[in-house]
């Protein structure tokens, strides 16, 4: 331990760590770092286990740690300069400790650089990964420090120039006092264990998982009554009226609108209220799939069509046969995929990637986009002939800011949804909270509103109402508006020196009182999102006074 500490001082390790807050950077020598909450990383770790399964998640964590270890190994070798590598080898545990990952103590370390052999035993104390695993899963039968052993393997591999692999033999997550790991040449471990260190192409498996998630989502939405469209505003009723007229026909529908307005909800309603309701509803986000996989995803693939295609697989068109295929973000479709999509629409046949056999499909196509397709056509990013096939029946969904009367209905709907999900009895929202919701411009539309209400339901005490402080995690200016009072109940006095400085800065040879007053009025109205009463409160004047000044500034 003393040697490790001496190494960090000899090589001035801490001087390599720099915080560049002006540009949002943290540097460890030439490598950019991050300060990350262990709870957040633990949540990601759990998500990996839940989404990919234990074995794949372990492999990803090991390989992630391996890359980090290699980076720090290269840093250590750089610091060594002309000195023998053995002199700086044990700086690795010190670097890992500086990064807040684990405290490592050397039990045994046999280095043979000449023949490329290594054997080492180390204890791991205060491992964040073991602690996170305990907090998430409790005491486990399996060891947990997968990224830590990956780091150790990568670090030693960088020094030995051959694969060195570590394995945990005891873990705090299993109830042990300390974690313990052993490292040696890769060939001394069994093949089953070494596969954690071998990258795998999981694109095929991820596509299968996405297909399963799509079906589960469809089932859940159906169970919750996804056809319950909420809205009474004129803008919503106009869009929904168009949608209803298309429900019983096979016409292709193009849904237009900003991100988060509910395009998939409209598409799902169209399917569930049409003659294909008992057939599959398949949704594809064209922007979420890499361009080199989108054709295989839509049209299917035959075994061996490309590297990694280990089995034949039907595409989304075949899976949606007899039902509805919803293509979201259609404006981001790659040019090659646009050509094939046009052919499918013209012929009603699909050809899998790597196959020349055409398969008949009967699919109702509903597409959606938040981009201007006609502008995309003019710039050559979207095919005009495909657009005319898709846009037979366009329906524009209005943004939430154009549906102010729908806001209370949507809020009540989301409160009902999340009250049942958590579960918790919530009486509604306070007037102040509703005022905040009404004044907000909702750039994320209904999706953003849903997230805000979910946060509110989570924070409100059972049996209470959602208050202003429960909303807008990153919009504290709404909650903290106005001045507070001190312990004696007095409003704090404004800084006279600060106000004097502002006045002196404004007063100059070209000062124009009316122009500055107009600028303040315009800024207040802008900050209040056009609400004159709110803007008047910001300026400390009456609404009538503000209206007069605002009209004057517009002349």
C-alpha cells in the first residue's frame, strides 16, 4: 500500500486530473472523464441485466472495464518515460482509486515481461460495483465486480502486450468482507469464462428483442384502452374527425406533427377501430434503426445475406401481414430503403435481403414524420414518388400549445394512469401548479406533459395534490418566481449598490428611456409566454399599465 501511494506522489498523478468547468470537461491527462452518480450507473447496470440477461450484461460490463483499464495502462506507461515498466506497474490500483471505483491492495504480483507471463492476487475494498449490486439485488450467489475485473484485465494487458484475464474468487456482494481477484495469462482460464472478454454481434438478438417488446407494448396498450383519445379543443377535434373518416378504409395515412404530439397513439387508434383490429399492429421508428440494418428490419433477411445474419428472419412487412404497419420518422428513411419501400407499395410484394423470391403482403401502411417532406423533396433527401404514395390522406396533429383547453383533461388522464401504476391516491393539481402548466410552452408536447405529471405523482404525498414544486425538475425558475421573506417575515432589501451600478451602466450619452422600457416590457412578456398578467407581476405594475406599454412598444 505504501508503495502504491508513493508511486502516485512520485509521478504526480493528481496533477494529471484537471477540471475545465468553463467548457464542461474533466481531463485525466489526455482522456476525457465524467463525474457520474454511482446510483445512475447502478440503474444502467440493472437495466443491462434486465434487458440483455445476466450473461450478456456481464460480458458488456467486462469489456467496458477492459477498455478503461487499457486507457489507464497507456497513461501509466506514458508516465514511466524511460524507466522500467515494473517501476510503475502498480500505479494502476492508485489510478483506479483516484477514479473512485475501488481500493485495491496487492497480495501477490509476479511480473515476467521477458516471457510475457503474469500472475497476481489482489483484494478489492469499497468496490462501488459490489455496493451497487447489494443495494439493487441484495446478497447474491454470483460475483458482481465485472467491470472491475475487466479494468484489471485491460490494464495488465496493456503492459504485457498479451491478453491477461482476471477472475473474481470472492465478492462483497456475496456476503464476503472483501472482494478478491486473481489474474493470469488468458490461456490458463477455461474457454467458457473467456467468452466474457470476446465481443459479440448482438444486432440480431436485439432486433428479436425489439419485436417482442413491440408485441408486449401492443398488448399492454390494448389492455389499458389505448383507443381512449383525450381532447375537446377545436384543433384536436378537427384532426380526430379526419382520422375517424379513414378508419374503415384501406387508405394510406400520413400523420404530421411535432415530436411528442401523439402520432403513434393516433396510428394505434386507427388500427384498433378498423377492420384489421384483430391483426398485428407493428410499429417501426425509422430513425432509431441504423441505415445499414433498416432494409433487413423492414423487408427481412435470409441467412448469410451479410456478416452476422446467422438465420433467416421475416421483416416488419411480413410480420404485419393482414394488419397495420406504422412507420414513424419516415422522413429519416435511407434513400436505398425508400426505393424498396416504393416498390412494395407498388407491387404489394417484399423481397428479403439476399433473396430474389417475392412474397405477397397485405398491409395497411400508416406513416408519420415531424419534418417537412416537401422541403426534403426539394433538397433531394426524400423521393417525390414515394411521398405521393404515402401522403394519400395526410392528417396534421396539432401541438399541445394549440390545445390549451385540453390541458386539464390530459392532466387528469395522466394522473389517473400513474396513480394506478404506482399506486397512490392523488386528488389532482393545485391552482398554482395548473397555472404553471398553462403558461408553459410545451416544446415536447404531450410526451413532455406525461413525464411532468408522472414526476408529480411520484413526489406528491398520498392523498394530496400535485404542487408547483413537484413539477419541472429542470425549470426551477417557474417554482422560485418572486422573492422570499426572511426569518422575521420581511422582504429582503435589494442591493442598493447593485441597482446603482446598473443605473450607471445604462446612463450614457445615447440613453433612451422609452426604448429601454419597451425592451423590458417585451422581455417580460416573452418570459411569461405571452401571459400579460404574469408579465405585469414580473414588472411590478398592473395588467392595464402593461397592456398600454406593450401596445406602445409595438407601434
